[in-house]
């Protein structure tokens, strides 16, 4: 089962140096209404989803590094408000990142993404909300790679002011699906913004 589960948290909670190794699900959060900070540590060896978040309106910062080889590294669905920041590096050779139906919520990736997901889609954000993925071009770099999956899929989801930076996408399918329903669009693929 899940290693850490929190449901309906309405206060403020800090978890320091969280390390989760193995299990069916790493960190499972449902209906978060308060503030939660997961500082440091590592999530790895999980057979299902490393971080599974459903619903909620609160503020969440996850500073743990995540190494995923099986299921999804990140699965966030049904958020209606609030901000989630993934501050740790995420390496995924499993089923990628999946964000769906998060209208009113903002999800930011600032720790670097190395997604190489084979036949699976690498980074998917669909059905609402705002998403960003930033890098500093030295210590923090974002990369996307698949064999036949879609490396980058953004549908009816707003790209925030910080933008989405993926300078080295490489997909065997050579297909990037970007259908924007939001007002602001800063998307870098390769070396030039589009």
C-alpha cells in the first residue's frame, strides 16, 4: 500500500528528509486544504505512482527527489485551487507525469525533469489549471524522450508566466501536442520560443 497518506489536511505540516523506498504508492494526498512542505529526502523504487494527489485547494511544496522506473512519477488530478511546487529533481523512465482537471490550481516544476518514458507519454497536462517547468541551463535542465509515446502533451491548460522550458525534447514519435485554452503562452522547445 501507500507509504504516506494524508487526507483532508487543513493545518500546516512540515515533513523533513522524507525517504520512501519501495511500495505500491509513495506519497498519497487527498483533499489537501492546508499547507504542507515535504523537505528533502528521496522517493524511489515505488511500483505504482510516486506522488499521487487528488482534489484539494491547499499549498504543497515537495522538495524530495523522485526516481521512478515503473508507474507514474507524478499524478495530480481534480485540484480546484492552490499551488503545488515540485522542487526536487524528477527522473522518470516509467509512465511519466500526468496532470488532469486541475482548473484553478497552479503546478510548478523547478527542480529539473529528466523524463525518458519509452512507449508512454512523458509530460501530460490536460483539462485545466496552470503549469510551469523551469530550468537554469546549468544545474537544472529539463529533458523529454520517448520511443513512441508523446513527449509533451498540453491540452486546454494554461502555461504560467514562468513558461515551460524543454530544451532537449527527443521523441521517436516526433509529435508534440499543444492545444492551449489559456491566455498566456511561453513554450520553449529546442533553442527558440514558439
